[in-house]
C-alpha cells in the first residue's frame, strides 16, 4: 500500500517535472516560477533585470558605505515584487539625476504624534518620491486578461490551543449548512446546541460564537434587524469606540493620509472629498501634516459626505465646525461643505462645485464605505464613474480584506466566521472597558448584517483587494504604490497597541495590509486614473 | 578587481538558469542593503521587502495549509497537509479532532527555514512554496516553524524555539498516525534551519524524545579556520566569507568566535555524540557552496561516532537550488528525500555504511 503511494507520488512529480519545464510563463508573459515566489518579472525582460542586478552589484562595490546605508534609510522603496522598477529606482538613487529632491516629512498629526516619537532618520531631508513607472502598465496588462473567477483562498489562523474551539466552529458550520439547505428544524436544534457550547468557551471564541449564533437565529426565525435611522448615530458612536480600542481605523486613516499627502506634493489648493465622513476622525492628522509642509500649507478644502441622521440633525455641519476651529489654530485656510446622501450613488460630480484641476487638486477618500454599494445593481459603477469625472489626483480606498459577498450563504458564513474570529482575537489584548465592549458590539452588528440580512438590507458586502483591483482596473484606474516609509511608520503606530504584538503590516503589490498574525484583515490601496488605458495589450 | 568580478558574475550566470540567478542575486542585493556594518539589522525594511503569502485551507495542487500562533511568543507555525488524507472533511475547514491516520504512518517533517538565523519567516513565499512541494512530492505533513531571529535574539534562542516546536508537535493528537498513534517526526532545515535541526536533535536525544531522522539542506556551519572551499569559492556563487562572518557575529553570543559549538559542533569545543542514540541523517551539500568543507566535516564527525549519515553531494549546485524546480538537482533532492522519509515504513532497511550519492 505504501509502496504504491510512493510510486504514485513519484510518477506525479515526474509529470510535474516535464510540465514545469514547458510552461514557465503565465498568461501575461510573467515568469511563473518567480511569480509564485512573489516576484513579477516578464520572461522577455529577464535578461535586462539580470543586467540591472549586475550593474547594482558593481556600483555597490564602488560606492561609499554611506550611499549603501542611504539605500536602506533614505530611499523610499515601492513595490518590491516589480523587480524591474524596484532595481531601476535604486540605480537612479545611486546615480541621482539633477532633478529637485522633494522633502517628505513623516506625518506628525497630533492624534499620532503624542503617542510615539518620530524616528529621526525618517524626518531628515532628501527623500525622493518614486511612483513605479511600470505600475500602470502592469496593472493594465493583468486586467486585460479578464479575471472573472475569484479563486477562493482562506487563511485560517489558530491561536494557542484552540482545538476546543474547533468543535464549536463545526457546529456553527453545520447549522449554517442546514440553513442553506432550508432544513430549519435541524438548524433550530443546532443553534440551541451552539448556545450551550458557546457558554463553555472563553474569550474571543465565546463572543464570536454568540454573535454568529444570534445572527443565525435571526435568519432562522426571520427576524431581520431593522434599519432605522437611529442606527446611524449609534453606528458613529460605536465606531469611535472601535477607533480607540484597536489600530484598524487608525491604520486606515494613516496610510490613506500618507498617499494623499504624497499626491498633494507641490499643490497650492487641495480638495479632499470624503465618502466616509462620519465624525471626521481622519482629517486632523492630515491637516496638521499639511500645516507643517516646508513650503507652507495649501488652501485646504474638505467635502464630507454621509447619510442622513435621525431628526435630520446636521452632524456634518458640526464636524465641519470642529475642523474649522482646528484649521484656524494651525493656520490652514479651510473651506468646508457637508453633503447628506442616502447612498453615494445619489452623487453627481456637478453637485460638488469642483474647481478646474489646474487650480485645485482633488483627493477622494473612502474608508469601509464602497462595499455598501454592492447590494444595489449599478451603484458601484455609477460611483466609480463619478470618481472618473472628478479626475482626482488620488483615490484612496480602505476595505475589509475578506470576501463576505458570495451569493452562496454557506460560503460567506464560513469566510466571515474565520474573519471575525481573527478580528475578535486581536481585541482580546485590549484593556477591558467600555471601549472594548462597544467595539465588540460594533463588529457584532456587522456579523448580524452579513449573516441575517439579504438583498439591499445586506450592506456589509466586503470583498477582497484582489476583487477590488479587478473592479478598479476595469473602471480605468491604476494603482499608485504605497511605499516603505508608510510601511515603517504604520508599523511604529502599531507599537502603541499592546506593544504591537500580533499585528502585522504587509506590503502587497503596492498596497498595505494590516492583519492579526498572518491573516490580513484590512487593505489600503491608492488609485489614480490610468493615463493610457490601452497600454499593455 | 572589477575585471575579476565580471568573470565571476558571468560564470555564475552560466551555471544556473537565468531566473534562478535573478532570484538569488536579488536576495543577495537586498541582504547587502539590510545588513549594517555595525552588526545591526534593518528589520523594518526587511519585513517590507520580504514577499509573504497567507496560508490557504483550500487545497491547491493537493496541498492545504493553516497557521498556528502561540500567543505567548507570537511565533508562527504553518502546517501543510496533503488533502488526500481527508476525503470527508469539508474543504476550507480544519479538523483538529482526529489523527492523520489510524492505519498508516504519515511522517511529520518539522521544517526550520533558512536565512542565516536572520532572514525570512515560515510565511515567506520561498519557504511556503518549498514546503508545499515537499508535501506534494513526498506525501508527508510539514510543520514549518518560526524562531526568534538574530541579531535581536542570539544563541540559544533559535534552538530553544526549535525544541519547543518539537515538543508541541509531539503532543498534537491531530499529528498522530499509524496503529500506535504516535507522531512520527523528522527534523529538517536549510542553511541555519539545518543547524537548528541538528541542535534540536541533540537535545531530543538527551531528553529521550524520538526523532526518526534529520535532513540538513546545505546546513550552516563554520569555524575559525578558513577552509579551502571558503577561500576558493569566496564571492563566486552569491555568497562571501564576509557575509557569513556577519551572520555568525549576529547569532553567536557577543565576543564569541566561530569555534563556538553552535557554529562548529565537531570542532575543538564541540560535543561528542559517541554512544548517543542520534537519529540517522541526510546531509545535502551543494558543490558550489563555500561552506561545504564545514558541512563535509560535519558528515565526517557523525560517521566517526558511528552514526548513519547519507551524504548527497550535488557537484554543480549553488545555494538555493531547491527554490526553483527548474534543475535536475531539485528533482534529485526530492527523490532522496522521498526515500529517506518513507524508510520508516520499510522495515527491511538495514543499517549500512554511509552512502555517498552523487548524480
């Protein structure tokens, strides 16, 4: 029996041998063997890339030690998967052209500054901005080969001896399966059993199981949570607790602001349009960074968009006033407009009173907002069309890194179970108190929406970065890479939360992701309009 | 000197496929930037540059993986299994309630990734890919283990973490197999991982924990003396004596030299393994690795004390040859590994003199 097993494997691998020798290129001309190791190199460019490596080797053996150390500390690295452009950027750093060097300081921002000390090496001058030159080309190429099938991947992370929790997970999955098969008698029995099992657990597993069990129960008994207007202000409050308890929102704001700051380099009038205004938590830090620019702050205009509040209370106006006070204190000329909209799809570029782009540069920002559009046909396309019309310098997007939008109930149940288990796990390290409890309620509402709701009521339709990439690519955007300076400072930001233990920042194809251990949970990406959509095919 | 370098670069490029050359040269370049002359290391930039991949509990090419983290150490362990073991488990979920098999023996390979004690992680793309290939080709379960890295954590941290990993693996019900419900363990590693495997095996022997075999893939050893291979191969095939020295200075306790037993286990300060029930070893040496004299000395050291060791000497292989399956050495390695890890199931194998295997 074992011999056969061995023999079979041996045969398999012999076939693999031949197969691999023949097919070393994928559909986009990328070397397949390097691609699986994380490097994107076109087979046709392999020799050139090799040449650049040789050049760098020779240069590095000839230059001063200081220059090499500059490559480590001063140079901002972008997208190390794209070897061609990464090597190019280092070659030009060792051979600087006579262009003016841009000063790029770390974002101070009061909200962040008083929590950690800025690394002195990152605040020194002569950082060169580098946008990967082959970026748009590569992205356009990849999207030229239409990727309609999203391959399912699932990163399961078990913390400590969660072997006990596994039984509970199985019961939850069995219940979800019963619901999917509309075997409601079985589902009902299972959901009661889960209730008992959950109580015997501790920590994150217990909380997650309880929320999922409740959501399942709602679905079984057709008790969808109502979406009353009161929900919105409660939502904002819960979000603020979430903001304090764990780094996800702060990371989102920080990394998006970094991309916006870089895009606004040298601009005298800037306009930020925030699709996810809420309490405006993102903007004090950006305003302070702009105030500290060596050439002085630009004129800063902010358009905040949000849903209506109960009693039509003008919370957007109130937020605007607070920001105006801050702007005055830090001597930044400030202009503000709040827009109430039931959905982003109600927006048109004409409503925003945009100024010509030579006069005012625009950034559009969306944090955990776009996925809500996916429940209504045509909505996301409308919004991306409006973004296109606005012609922003940069479009920053932060979304949950998970596919909770599968049409198959069991699939989205399973994905969200793993996702929120990891997320709740990360909260365990936070100090106990109201913030933590409210954060759990905040996440619990999301769980309920994913599991118990359907149709337009189901707004938490999270999708992965890879899915968003395809969408943005088709809509005419190309990725603007976020670099190693943002990576490093984001890592430092995390140190504030529980010593940073467990949180991981990862760079992936120019985007930054924040995860708990090895499971990415949120992804920040930055987009610009493709200058030439027909480039690589 | 420049002329000499050009010759070296050209020769090196002729020996390996171009994409292999690009891969390993790229690592060499990045590592040069990350190491600082004062012995410190740019960990932030290293983490930014390292290409990582997530685990995937959905099988890909017959292999699925999932992660385990110990919250007291935050060290990652990634477990890879062949999906063929579990016909009935729903895809994408992980079942930790039952053993790998109750009838057959399924070897568990504890793999310590390389990186000269300083670089890489279990979730680095190069190691994730390698481990998947191991599972796919050899039909074993692989447990890839992270350890605290230098220079932030020196000797003996990596060995302690390796030892804890062995104990953890041995105590998992879901890694048991066979009629006796044991966890059948092999220790494996490349570069520094090979060094760790040796040291964990030594401790296992002392403490009576059974290890079926050691697999050392161009293991990282050294010594004060400059050997012939170091002198003649210095700088020729991606590696320099200078960088090797840096990594030893970063790992060994401050002030120590390279005859410290962690670096030179059978050297003047080494520990004899005479009359010790050390597991059998498979040692793979790349013929263009400048460290080979130390690796061969290691093999000799084992032989001299009567331990079974198979030496696989790959004459024209460079370091990292096993990262890409585009060369004969890769396939030769996999063949030997396959035989080595399944020999437990072949009870008729006799203890013979050390085999020298050269393709």
